[in-house]
C-alpha cells in the first residue's frame, strides 16, 4: 500500500509538471540598462519565467554582466523563476567561433554559469548564441551538452533559443546566407535531448535585412514548428516564440553615402502613434495573423507591421492547436500592447 501511494504521488507530480509545462509563459527582458526591470512588477503575475538578456561571453570564456538588482528583487518577491540569457555580444560570429574552438574557454564559461547561478538562486540559464556558421553545429552542440550536464548536476536548467529553419535555401542569395550563418547551426533534436527545452524563435520572419512583412506570420510559424517536430524534438520540449514587438520599415541614408531600407523593432506605442499620425487604419490579414499599414512620405512608402491583442490571440490559437507544447517564449517586455496580458492570462 505504501508503494502504491508513492506511485500515485509520482503520477500526480508528473501530471502537475506536464500541466504547468504546457502553460509556461517565458518573457524576455531586452538588453540595455533596465533589461525589463521598469516594466516587470506591473505584470509579474502573468509571467512564470523572466529571462533578461543580461550576460555576454567573449572568445576566451570571460563572462560579464548581471541581472539588475531591482528586477532580481521583484522576481524573488513575486516568486517568478529567473532564467538569464547568455549571448555572444552583438551576435559577433568571430568571437563565438573562437569560443567554440577553445575547450579551456568553454570550461571557464561553464564554471562561471554554475557559480553565478547558485550564488543568485537562478532557476536556470538560456543560451542565446546567434550568427554561428553551420560548420560549427557539432561544436555548438557539444558545448551545450557539457554545459547542460554541469548545470543539471547543480540543480539548474539549461535551454537554448533556436533560430528556426525548414532546412531549405536557394543556392545563393539571402536564404543561403541565413541558412549558413543563422539557421543551420542548431541540431534541434540533440539540443532538446541534452537540455530542458528549446525556445523556437518563430518571430523575426521579417526584420532589418528584409522587405516589410509580418514579424511572425501564422503559416511561417506553423511551418517552423512542424519542421522541429519532424526532426524529432518532443512537443513538450518546445516553447513557442511569439513577438510582443512591431516592425517599422523606412528608407534611410547613411554617413558612408549609401541608402537602403531600414527595418526596426519598435514597441506598440510607437507603432500605433506612427499609424495615427499618418492617418492610417491598419489592415488585418487573418491568414497571417498580422495587421499592417503604409503611407507615403516624400514620395516613397513607409510600413508598419503591428503586433497587438488581435495578433496575439491568433498566435495563441495556433499554440493551442498543438497539444502538449511546453509554453511560449515572448520577446520583448515593454514592447507589448497592454491588452495582450488578458490573452496570456488564459495560459496560467
């Protein structure tokens, strides 16, 4: 009877973990002095994990940075788990390649993460290493696996932010550049096996180097999610990336004499202000789950793709269509339509 009771407890605990995992709301804090600390206390009740982009590492394994004291205290007071990001600063490829080629530097980084995490009571860490050439895929996986082992031994989690892919690209051009340098480095199945979960960054479908378009169109999100699952990533180890931020595209002139389109991440307040100031009513595109507006400025168009409550609901409908997903990973705190929290509350 004692063993039976213990088994029932274990099953109940597993059920609780799966239930909470499927509803986990991770919200990132951006880089900069505040890193989300100015906004967090107002919305802490909706957030399970706060993930400030707070630490960076160089090619020699030297880690710098830290979670702002105000944010750390507010997270402790609210019972929100803390999962800082560690990144290659500026997503510098050369620095990251140097780190991946240096076993001693990697061990230095791992030791820091263990010591810093234990000292500050972090729930875990997330790798946010981007712009790595696909030729370093195996080296990156090995670094992640070694870090996961050390952090698990210390009672912490390790996850990774993954730039999504469908593993398709043209022979040359933009899609080849993206696949070779941003998308093709992640062995998603191996990373999921070694770590606790992956945050599948299905946002940034369109951004700085692209023409105007949805930040995360529903067909794109579904395609990237389906591909990750087809690669063998367990559904319960996927946290679906969702944007809070909007996008603004406009032509710009640079000091070196060049001119090109610039695409910027902007917050909801700026996006709606731009549309209102230019008398634009955004157009809803239901099949993409996005709104957009454009206007003429000195002869050429400027574009805003807007993320708001309506687009959040559409993305959460997609999330709910995949039973068992761990939760959502949202970039970035402070850029959101204030009304989105009522939609996210349903996940808690």
